[in-house]
């Protein structure tokens, strides 16, 4: 039985999928230690043929292809997790590239930290061709940039791993019934995000311990030509929509508190933008404020 199962849900990313799969094939650990489950989520490009070709030409490793007709990353991840044979589940994006020691570091981590129920790692954007001049630390989370701590740490109460690089024990995944399909992620042109946040907060609510390791690293491909206002709106408003669904399911007051929190963050973004102006970086101003406006719009369902 493999020690870790990597689940990759994919939707129209045949251009980048081979590099993601190859980064897992070329891991430093034995190929007997892991399996890779690719879940095609209604792709309209040549994703299926790309996967089938890769699997047939890398037959010495355990790569599998499934299809999930219900649109949304939460559906696809749950489908992949159902057939996983390992005690550890790892979820990675179809446009992420794992460092060569990625799986080795994960396995060694869970061996060393026996109290760990979940784990998140570092995500480094790989901007193509280069980082936009308007990008800032406060906006880069929209394209997956994530680095919680310089050393191993337990996530604080309201912090959690990002979806591109998260690991959990399968028994705990099953205990909380996987990802909430009311938070499907991308569904056509609509995004209802926050599925990772919801998942890890559910684990924490039952007393599970979630760690961060800066040595568990993937790169996340970011084509800067796609970072237009429409794309950034979909991502930011999707965060707000997800919080609307999540908090309303808790209590009306939880939703109202989230509105107040988002209003406060909008005010804070104006202060941060002013700081960038004083530092001589005016291009970074608008995206910070727009991020918070778009997230608030999503929260309010506009």
C-alpha cells in the first residue's frame, strides 16, 4: 500500500498538467511510496488525452485518471479521495510544480510529528513572464502566494493551509466528510471559494492539529497576461461568496460579523495603499483596495 496519495483535480489546464505530473514522477522517494490520482472535472480541452499519454509513458509509477461530471474542485477532490489507498492525502493543483523532495519532506514530517493531523506548505508563484509591477504582498495571495512561517509551526486559530498545497490524514478527511460541496471552488465562470478554509476549520473544531512546514514547497504557475480586472474580480469576489455561504450556515450573527470584518479590511487597505504611495509605488495602490471591494461585493452577493 502506498504511503501517500496525491489528488489533482483538473479543469482545462492541459498546457500545464504534464509539468505538474512530471514533478511528482521525479520525486526523490521511491515510486512505491505514492500514487497520483488525477480527477478530470469536465475539461473541454485535450486534458484526457494528455493524461492518458502521460500514464502510458510512465507506467512504472502509479498514476490514475478519473472523471467527475459534477463541476467544482470540492466534488473532484472528494471523488479522488474516495479511491485513495494511502493513510495520507495530499491535494495539489494542476498548475503547481512540486519540488523534488516534496513527498519525502511530507512523509518525514508526519513521522517526526506524530500529533500532526494536517499539514500545509509553502506556495511560491512562478510569474510568466515576470511579476507585474502592481503586485504586492497583500494581493499575491490571490495568485496562490503563501508562506506562513520561517519554521515549523502550528496554525493559529483562524489560519489554515491553502488548497494548492495541503495534506491531511485520510481518517480525518473521512471524519469530516471531505470538502463542503456548497463551496465548490470554480464552477463554470462562477467562483465560490473557501473550501480549504471550511475544511480545516472543521478539523480544528474537533480538536485536530494542523501544522505548517516551510520545507514542503510547490511553485504555482501564474500567467500574468491572465491577471486582468475580470480575473481578479472572480477570485476576490469568490472569496466573499464562499464566506457568505460558510458564515450564514453558522449563524446570522457570524455573517454580520464577517461584513464588519470586511469593512474594516477595506479601510485598512486604503491605509496600506497610502503607504505604497509614500514609498513611491503608486501602481500597487489600486489593486489592494480593489481586492477588498470585490471581496465585499461577493460577500454581499453583488
